[in-house]
C-alpha cells in the first residue's frame, strides 16, 4: 500500500501522508459498508425494504398489545414506541454483529497491512445506515399524528453522534473479547435481552418504581431514547445534563474499548 520504488533497484517503505491515510480509511469504510449491505440482502426479493419492514412489524405488535390488549394510555404511542425501537435496534444489531466482526472476517484480518480497527466501525456504521433509512417513516408518523417538527430537530445529529460513539466503544470491547472467549456472544444475547426490558422502549420511565429510578438513570440507552422522544415526540430540546453525562460515558467507553482492541489485535491472527 505504501511501498514506493526508489533509485536503482532499491525499494523502501514510506508511510502515506495523514491526508492520504484518511482518504484511504474513508474509501475502505465505504466499500466495506457497501459489501455488508449487498451480502445481507443478496438474493432477497424485498432487499433493503427489510430495513423498514422489521421495525414496522415490531411497532405494530407493540401498538396492538399496549394500546388494545394491555392499554398503557400513552399519547401518540406509535411515535413513542417508534423512537425507542429504532434506537434500540441500531444498538442491539451493532453489538450482536460486532461479536463476530473479527472471527468472521479471518481473511481480511490475516491480510498484511489491513486496518483491523475498521471492522467494528463498519458494523456500527452499517446499522446506523439502517436506522437512517427508517427515519423517514418515523417522520411520516410524526406528521400523521399532528406533531410539529420544531427547531429541536437540530439536536438530532448530536444525539446520533453520542449513540454512535457509545455503540462503537462497546463494539470494540466485545469484538476483541470474543476472539479469546467465544462465550461472549451467548452472554451478550442474555445481557441485551435483559437490558431491553430495563430500557423504556414500550413503557414510560415514570412507571419505574421509585427505588429503581437511580438504576434506570444509569442506563445510557434510556437517556438516548428519551432524547429522541424529546426531539420527535415532544418537540423540545433533550435534557442537556443527561445527554452530556451519556456523552462523557461514551467517550470513556470508546477510549477503553479502542485501547483494549488495539492491544488485543496483535494476537488476533494466532487466535484465529
């Protein structure tokens, strides 16, 4: 990649300039995300439409159960649950796929000079793309319910960035750990199932008993879901203090996850 011919027969290696490395990383990320999208929907009749069908089916089920069977009496319930489902699906799918991000890409990992650290980014970015592709349906539901789109929508990219950083930090940690301990994927499945019910996806936070409120506040996904609902459901700016807390936690988690991943990456080839 960075081997350049010199005078005579001598060949020396010279690192690419930082700008060229960034361009290479951007192009590589784009190609890998495109590859993942093509593989995921290969020979599928509906193709990328499944990105929108899956959350819609979940929302229809939740709406039927908690509007008709066990009514929770939550106003604008479709928009309410849509915000939670979209945010959660991005988070959950990214971590599930990150667990096998290294072990299922042995050929790439064993290729000399390949930037292994890009693989968890591909996983999180691909699922963020699914999130964004479903966003127009959420906006249609907002308009159908007569909810105005306020200037608070300007906060959406910030909330998106915070969730991306949080998810990527966890993805790095999970991907690296799974290479050495293959039980991680099974533990993750149980952990995410529990966290789903501890996150107010289909119920409101005020239904959490007072003695568990502090525990609820420590759940970063609960805060992110609340931020999305503030923007699209209530038309107000998200709670700045809560979002800042999640952002600080996301930065710390990213630093921890990336550090562990880089240190562990030197042993990936021998473990695979």
